[in-house]
C-alpha cells in the first residue's frame, strides 16, 4: 500500500467515524466540522445554513474547477455486520458508512491538499441526502466563478455527463365519510379515487417505455407511499399517495404533471409538489461535457439513472460533470464499501482535476 493511499484511509476512517447520517442530520454534533478545522493544512470557511445544512469551503490560489462532495449519508439500518462508523479494511475494500457514497472522494481530496497542492476549490456540503439541496442552492447564489464543476458521486472513476431528472409529489384525494354499507362508497371513497388514479398513472408511465435518451429508457415512475382510511366499515374521506418519477433529459416536467392528471380539483383532489430538479445537462450540450472529460483525460460513463446535484449547477449555467470512486450499487446498502484500487485511481484523477 502506497503512502498516499495510507493517508487517504486515515482521513476516510476519521470521516466515517463522524455520524453524519441524514436523518437526523446532526452535523455539528458529529465531529465533522471539528475534524476538518483541526487539520493544520486547511483553513475552512464554514457557513451554517440552518437545520444541519453546512457548507464547508476550502480554497487556495486560482483554481479553474470547483469540486463538490456531500458528506452526509443515509442512516445505517439494521443489517450491518460491523460498526458502520468504524472503517474496516478487508479483501481490498474499505467498509464503512459513507465510504462509497461519498466520503472516499473527500478523503482523496484531503490527501491531495495535505500534499501541498497550490490551487484548489472544494465545497463540502451536508444535505444532499435530505432531498432539498439547500447547501448547493445557497452556494450558487454567491455566483462563484469557475470554468466547470465536478460533483463527486460513485461513478467507478468515470465521468458522467448525463442523468435523469427527479420529480416527486403528493396526490391527495377527498371523499365523503359514512357507513360502508351505503352503495355510494364506490364513488365517494377517497381510497377508491386514489386507486383509480394510481392505476391510470401506472398505465401512463408504461406508455413512456419506448421513449429514450441515449441509453436511458422510460420515466422510472414509482408509487412510494400510500395512506388513507380508518377501518373497513367506514367510507374513507381522505387518502394520499406519494409518488416519484425520473424524467429523461429534455422532458418537460409541467407536461408530465399535466399528463398524469395531477391538477388540484376543488373538493376532490390536491397535488403538492415535493423535490423537483432537472436532468443533466439541464442546459447546454452533452458534447461540451464530453470535451471536458477528454481534457481531463478521464474515461466516459454511459448515462446513469440516479440523480445528482450536478444538474443544479448545470441549471445555473455551469459546465457540470459527475465523477468519483465507488459503485452506486454499493451505495445506500448495509456493509457499504469502496475498492482500494478505485481510491488509488481517484487520487490520480483528482490531482489532474484540481491542480
């Protein structure tokens, strides 16, 4: 094991030990900011945006590119075979919560900064897993001046130039309560209305199966949570379904919502939007992003299904790509891990990106 990888694993062990799971997003209590401030080669600029959203900005010299890494994680769950906050090295892998998504990338960057690189701009953010992106949205408001932005996510050390958007919402239905023996339950029951809407929505989603953008196909529609009713002998007067879809680049969100009949109808149904964010690229061309990958001499990835905050930078007019060590298949999983070989490659690639 080379010295840079050893140092990377030292930083990764410290980062994994910080419980930045989201929820509950106790970032300040996790020790993360204290750790970064304790490193004598850093001078972090910390912005507290409230409710556990912190931006930690590291900068020196005159960098061309900004690198963004989110340091919050999903909660560990119950199926871990080891302490999720204690990094374990086993069979060529680093195992720990966030090792793959995406503290491994942050550890690589800290190693490079400790080596004395003269020009860099790195933004650590802490609310990507919250589904609100306050950190990135607030940072963009400062109008930073960079030629491009590299957002770190697990891409197996390939450059992602294209991914789906994301659209979530809640559709509520209202009925007229009463005894279930009344024949009107068939039409007045809010759950029946929800069921009819859901059945129609699934058929609409299937109708998009032949729509495609490069390697991406369909709109990845999902009914995620259904609630409603009290008991079998009461006509339900309220029901709701939380749903999501992952539109293809170039698809109109407004048109999709119209097709799925989410309009609020007085006294009958109500639509409340959730998290809505564009695809990558949100503007500009994929060709420009592919040229950036070629300039950095990093292999291209096929388009991916998962969403990243690179699209928010893209929407704001920045050339934005996604890159990082780790496989997305290992993210949000018990015993999450990243290959040591991928961390080694990331050290090489990030050095090309930030210096």
